[in-house]
């Protein structure tokens, strides 16, 4: 049998199978509490199931690849309300079957085969969402993993890279609010990154799936800063989703937005290789993007859980309170050992930080961290975090 392409040989095993291999041979030390996967458990809008039921006959029709006019209009209306930017629903936005699809396929659509006659580079933060690395491997680009650590404010310092890397760069992935650290790219960060992209002629892929979960001020967006700064609209490609915003990971409603030229190429690929959202789900998604009441209520629950975490870990000088998102990035001596200890002594299941990062020059920036998802109820979160603190201090 023909071997797999060599470019896929260095991809690490996905985080959750690795976690099962680590923990599942051992019995839990108490009632199992899942704090690994970022699957929201807050209430989703009650009208979703009603709309799907009322439009169920549309399961018998092929859905439009790019999204219905109503859904695309809901995307652009939301972008205008949220960021104050005007985006053409006909040429600058497309529905996605979840943003993971878009983050992957946009690289296929937009990464050139050569940059200045050389192998293209795709930059990504380290730790990172694993689809970034798979996308780089798929298009034959060289992935460069850039540390996002306490020293850099838990965001990658792309400007510090040598010129020979930047001159080959085709795409830069950036997640803000960051998964897993909860850091937020402020306006200056975005403006500086956009200026760097203009200088070296690369595209920014802004993964903004956690944009609606934050403590106080809403995080600025890449397209917002680009628009108000007069940047080329093709410079930035943004990705958003209902999964975290609206607690609807199973609805698979996301979107991608950029300049018309980028979107024409992304749409062309979608025509041949996409999986459009079924029409009843598109109808429901349009209504969800138009509603903010449920988002505000859910955000308040996360803010309450930030306060719980801040109180529980107040005595830890290394604790880094997340600015946004719903993960804690907790410092430990050894991530795998801490995950094993918590599982076997308490039944709490967390993710070793190393599983979300890549070793570079002998160092994995996730080795001394665990990721903890704050997706359970406030009461369960309080009990679990207190138990976790006491176990790790033991």
C-alpha cells in the first residue's frame, strides 16, 4: 500500500486521544468531572429547535454553499453591530460548517505554492489550535511555531522573527481571545501585526471564536482595526462561530469574512470541496446571530466563573487570570503528572498543556501547564477548582 505523504509524518497525535491513552488505564479517584474539552454547557436560545422543526421540510433541498441571503445578512449585520464595520454580504462573507473547516480550507484556497520563489511559511502561536498545523502540512508550507508565553503576554511576537522567515511568510494564524491562555490582542497588537503583514505581504487569519466571552471590555477585532486603519481588506481573513458565542457547538454555524478577492477563491474551493450547513440549520443560525440577549446572559455566567477562579487561586503567585475565553491556563510543575494526579486522586479530568503545543529547540511551552475548561455550572466549577487547588498543593 502506498505510504502517506511524508509531510504528514510529523503531525502529533490529537490532544484528546493522547489524553485517553494517558488516563484511561487508571481508575478515577472520585466522581468524574470533565474539564478538558471546550464544549459550552450554558443554555442556548430556546427558539432554535422551534425554527428547525418549522423548517424541517427544507432538509429535502440542497443548501446554498455560501449561505442563504438571510444568513449572510445576519453575519454582516452582526459585524456592523459588534465592530462598526460594513461588509458586503454578496462578496465578502461565506457561511462555514464550523470554523475549523474554514481555518483549514482557507489555507488551501489562499496559500501560494511559492513565496519569492521559496517554500512558503505559515506562522502560528505555540500553543495552538491543531488545525493550523494540519493546514500548513496540507499545502506543503513550512510551519513555524512562535512562542506565546508569559514573556510575550501569551501572544506570539511575530515581529521578532528574522527577516528570512518573514520574507517567506504567506499566512499568519492568530487566535484572540487566545485558546488556551485567555489573552487578548489589543488594538496596538492588531495594528502592528497588520503593518507587519503589509511590509512582508502576508495574510492574517484571525481566529476570533471566543470574541464574545470576556471580563469587561469587548476584545477588538482584526477586521475592525484593519478597516479603521485603512488597510487592504484582502490582508485580513476573520473567522467567527456560534459554538462559543451561543453555546451551540452542534449547530455548526460559523462564517469567514475578508476582501472580495480572497472570498472569491475561498468560495470557489467550497463549491468543490465544502459541506454546506443544511437549510433548517441556516434558518435557525440567522435568528441566533441576530439575538444578543442570550449572549449577554451567558457572558455573565462566565464572568462569575472568572471571579470564582480568581478567588480560588488568589494565593498562587503564578496564576494568570484569563482576560477572555473560558479556559484557565494553570501553571504546574509537570502538566502530564498534574493531570494524572488529579484524575487518580480526585476524578477531575484536565488537559496537559503540552498536548496543545509543539516542542521547538527542546522546549515545549505547554509542559508546565494544564488547561481547564470553565464550562460546567458555577457550583460544579467552584467545587472542582477548590478540589483541584488542594490536590495540586498537596
